[in-house]
């Protein structure tokens, strides 16, 4: 293998550790791995290249260069033992417009999310996403708080949409966050002064310094979004597609001694306005193979178009 200057690259694991995007060249025998500092050409050695813990869609493409459009069988979220939180609106037996005082945790671990007061209860909507229910948050004070979950790495998978109830800029809305009283991790929507909207993954390893990754989205559109941190870097996926990965940040997420907030008002008074159909959290970064199978489960359930081909 050689880099762009013609120098030999002998350590495949180290080359992949620096991460990046892959593109296939020719009839499937040569794969290009592009990174910020390195471009590696892998020719005839794909089968020897092991899947790395560095989470990206690179692993799947390396594993099967002959067919980048491989189909994946949908898998229930509770298939994987690191499942810690699982909130789904269709687990609620409520009528349309009913207040949601508690969102039961379907993981079986009893980490239910509960509204602190009756005034902060969101509303159940019977048919929000292709005939499936969701929880509607009013953008004023609605919030649900789970039991505490200890973790160092994670996978978040959320099916949601947001609205922009008024103008303004640099506004953040958290469908899931552990930022209450400090800095840990969050996956949220935001919009900026230029009028653009984003999905953002925010992380802190020491409770002080933070790193962010974000990708463009639109208001009032449903998204199946996933974020991971694997002990090395964070990665953001939208509708099954890797959108962006962070630089190298080796360590563990700073774990505040508080529950996860399903929607929370931050220090600036920003709060989520919109609908959430499902929230899943794992206490480790799922492999690509695991993640896409859970995404397929959700894509088929909610009739959301994703980048991978899904089989029931």
C-alpha cells in the first residue's frame, strides 16, 4: 500500500485508525481511504483488513467491496446487551392528546423517564409519523428525566423532528442530553444566525473542554439520527449515512451523576419544540453492522428512507 507521495504504508490497522471516508475504484479491487492527513490505497488486501473499533461506514465497505449496497436484516434494539434506554411512543396505551407523565423504558432495566411536574408533561400524539405515534414537546417547559445511567462510550439513535417556533439564532434544542448541571454529552438540533439548521453531537471527556460535530438538516422533517463515541472519536449518522466524524479524542465521556433528559431547557432558556417517536441509548458504540440493523428496524417501522437496503 502507498500514500499519495508514493511511500509504502505497512501498518493497515494504524492507517485505518486515522479514519475517514472510503470510495471504491475500478472493479472492486482497489479502495481509497481518504483522511485529513493520509490517503491510503488498499489493493488486493481488503479481506485481511479487520473491522476497527474506529466507528465509521468505512468498516462495512472494507468488509464487502464487491457490493456496497449490501442488504441488512432489521434487528430489534434489545438484541444487544449494552442497551440502557429505550423509549418508544408505541409502548404507551394512551389516547391522542393525553399527557405523558412517564415514558416507560422498554429496555427492561426500569430506567423510565418521568416529568418532574404535571405542568412539564408532554403530549401523546396518536398518528404523527406515517401512522405511528410520537410524543409532542411544547417548547415551553415539557421534559422527561430518566434514571441515571453509567457509561463511558455510547450510541444514541433517535427518531424525531423539530420546529422553529420563533426567530433568533444560535438556538439549541436537545432531544437527549446529559448536560444538566455540567458538561457530558448531548445530541441536539440547532439553528444559527445564517438561518441554517443542524443536528449536532456534543461531548466532553473531562467535564470542561468540549468537541462538536454537526451536519445540515431542515426543520419540520423527520430524521433517524444516530451518534456514537467509541473511546477515540465521535461519529454522526443521518438516515443511515455517515455525515461526519470528529478528530481524535481518546478517553471516556464525562459522566455526570444525573439521569438523561429527554428534552431539557439549557442555561440560555433554549428547549426542544417538536416530536419524538423513539429514543435508544447503548452504553457502548455499536459496530457498524449492529447499528445499521437497528436503523433498519426503525426505518421499516416508521417508513423512513435510509441509505442501506433493509430486510424485515
